[in-house]
C-alpha cells in the first residue's frame, strides 16, 4: 500500500494532464481544471456600456423636457421647493434603477462564470481520480490473505528454528525415550493419564481479543505474537481462519472493517446473544449503518455461493466461540472484543443474514 501511495503523486503530478488508459503514458490533451484557471479581471463590459447609454439618453431627454416646459405664470408660495424635489426625483430615480439593474445583471454573470469554473474543476478532479485509480490498478496492494500467509510462513520458520535449537541443546542431557502408554483411544497419554492436548498453554483473554482484531501494521509485534498464540488454540484458530476468509472476500468488493463505524451495543445485549437470544431482542448488535457496504454484501450473499458458505460458517464459529468467551469475560472485555475487526464482520454479515431481524 505504501508503494502505491508513493507512486500516485508521480502519476498525477501535473493536474492539467491525464494518464492514458493503460497507465503507461500521458495523453496530449490537457485537462483544464477550473481551480487552476484565474478569474477574468473586472473591467467595463457591455452591461456597463448599455447602462451608461440608457442613463445618458434619459438625462438628455429629461433635461430637454424640463427646459422646454413653460413656466407657471402664477407660482404659489412653497411650490418652488416641492417642484424642484419632484424634478430631481423624476430625473435621477430612473438612472438609479438602471444602475441597480446593471449591477444585478453583472452579479448574475459573475455567478454563472464561477459555476462554470466550479463544474470544470469537478470534472478535472474526477478525471484525475480515475487516472490515479487506473494507474494504481497496475500495482494492486496485497490482500489480507497474502499478508496473513506471509505472517504464517514467517512464524513457521521461527518456530522450526526454535524447535531445532531446543532439540539439539537437550539431546545430550535428556534420558532415553520410554515407550508411551497407549490408552483405549489412539492417543498417547502422559503420567497420571494426562492427554497430550491438555498440555497446550491456555490462551489468555487479552491475546484472544488482540488476535481477533489482527495485526494493525507490519510493525505490530504484539499483534503478531498474539496471533501466533491464538493459532495454536483449536477453537480460536478455527474462528480466526473463518474470519480471515470472509475479510478477504469482503476486501474484493472494497469493504474494509476499518472503514465501518458501528453503533456500540451494551455488554448485556452481547450476553443475551451468547445465551441464545435472536431476533429483535439483540437488534442493537447489528450496528452497521453503512448502506453501500450492506448493499454490496447483500448482493454478494445472494449471487456468490462460495461467499455465502464462508459467511454462514463464520457466523456459526463466532456464535460458538463467543458463547465460550462470554462465560468468563467481564463487561470491559466484551466491549473490547466488540470493537475488533472480527466482531465488525459479524455485525455486517449477521445483519445481512437476518440474525437481528
């Protein structure tokens, strides 16, 4: 993902050019972005010229009219001031209205130009985004399955090296092997009838929760360590593998758990689910509100039988594992598990599958 992010600015470094459809070159046709185009400088336009012409015509006509009008031979006292005021209003009021109309017309023209520039900018940004996506498609980022495969391979190499080193160190000091007692089952027993599977270390609640969230980054050493310990536990490993399958399939449709922000449900609702409650009584658990993710997942569930089988298998494993986890977990630990990527996948798939209906 980092390589793609570093290469993207190089592919679209010049916002006025577009990348070719194959991502290998740049087309000759520039893409004019409105955000890079300077607005036209303000100047005298045809609107001002028309306004000046109309004002001049009106003033000339009004002056000629009032000059040619005969004077009143018997003016009354007090009429002079009122007559002068009415004359000024008759002359300049239309001129003011002409310039108000001119100002409104110019503002409307500026708004239209700004709207065109904005539309051009949006089109250019869309073309740059499409070009960047096409260029990024040449070097796709690794999927969740590929990352986990690499983690598993590295863990296997480390465990093999440790086992080899330990066997060589203890080879000279340990006593010769004794024949193991065989019980009625085809599994060797240790002293006092202890099964070999019972000697596996118990998985802590903290490691279980951290493993269900998967490692955050490639440098998340604690996450990798918790994941390795969880994979040694039979029940936890089955849930983790089922979660890995559905997360990988969901990522093919661009659905990632980090992008989802579900509504939080109270721990007692989760305990009701662990106790076997279904339907509307546990509806708050389906807190996923992202419509695009729900729509894509619902369509994939109906059309892809492989995805449908993986989703139902994951829901069954989560149901069983959470029932075991809830019996000993505190409210804080339940809330922490509900915030993991695995729990978010359960909320999404459970809502699509009708678990909360």
